[in-house]
């Protein structure tokens, strides 16, 4: 009897999580806590599986895909051997292990990061499944677009960082001239690469943040054009602070990419605000569209105003 009751209870909880049986997502506080525990458990399980896969991928190839260790050491191995990079075994690129347990910890750290990325669709879906019952249909659609674009922008930033890191390393290790040769410790080098990937990936979310703030009315196009020069200057300051070391290549690459993305977001905000104002005019709430200046700001001085 008790077993049947538990089976019926589980069946009712599944119905509460189902969009077909519970379209408005109505739950008690206790049911919400059970749902949160269920989704977190599945998300953590997915992360654990991804960590194991990333740990194994560090040393082994997956078909035509190189091993994760080979991909991460690629920027370091592009440094000239002998003159800049220390190579004790000719033709073999290796990092230094300075502690007995260092290789395992690095492989675990990289595996965890790679596993989080590989299984991100699964654990993001669990978070999404917990949040969506409280959203309207248009909010769900907007959130889906946001998640997809955020993932694409992060991946683009990480790819750019991967191609920028070799140039940055060449600049950093060249400061000593012929008096030094580079033999990077594995932990320091891997941390440097992961930090660069993270900084570039997160920074590439800037246009998404600007567009979101514009759509909810916090950051209108007028303010963006008014603050444009100051924002671009702050982007260069941020790039100089965020990129580790004194590497000008990484700083310029990050700042230039952020500037282009910011300008793209400004133009999206311009189109959105113009469309929104025209809808207000059609509904009888706004003035004539020519009364609103959505053109690009000009630095020219009006000579008629000069006396």
C-alpha cells in the first residue's frame, strides 16, 4: 500500500513538471523545492559526466579531433624551439611539471572546464526547465534567443583568444632577449590560457547586455550615442586591465573586438528605438517621427549659430 502511494506521489510530481498537464506552472512552495532539488541533481550529474569525459579527452584523441592537451599546448608549441622555447627532447613540445601531483590536478581542472562546456546544453536545459513555468510565452521565446546568442558569443570570444594567445606569448617571452629561454610550468601556462579564454568569452557578451538593457528601456539609443566615446575609452581600459601581463597584442585584439561588437549593438538599439517610437506614433501616443533624431551624431559645428 505504501509503495503504491509513493508511486502515485511520484506520478503527480511528474505531472506538475509537465507543460501539458500543468500549463501555467502552478506549484506549492514544497513542490518548487522538490523541483529545484531534482533539477540541481540532474545538472550536477551532467557536470560530473562531462568532467569524466573531459578528463579522458585530455590525453586521448576523439576520432579526427586532437586531444585536449594537444589543443591547449598548441600556442606554447608555436614558439620557436631552441631560441625562445626550451626543448630538451628535439621535436617534442612539453610543459614542466614542478610538483608530483601537478599533472593530475591540471588534467582534472581542464577536464572540469571542458566538461562544463560540453554538457552546457544539458545543465542549461535543467535551469531553463525550472525557470520557464513562471514566464509568459513571449518571455520564454526571448530567453531562448538570449541563451543561444550568449553561447555563440562566448564560443566566438574563446576562439579569438585561442588564436591571440600565441602572439601574446611571443611578445611576453621576448622581453628578456637572448638572456632568457622559456620553459613554462604547466600549471602557470594552463591557468594563463584558461583565463584568456574566459576573459574573451565573457567580454563578448557585451552586445547582448547592451541590447537587453535597451529593450527594457534602461539604455536608450540617445544615451548610447551621447556616451559612445566614453564607453569605447572604457573598453580599452578594461582590455588593458583584464588581459594578464603586459601583452599589447591581446589588449588591442580584445579592445578592437569589443568596440566592433558595441557598435553593432548600438545600431540594433537604433533600429529598435525607431520601431518602438513609430509604434507609439501609430497608436497616437507619440509625436511626428521627424521630431526624433535617430541619425548618427555629427561632429560638425553649425556656423549659423556662431556670432
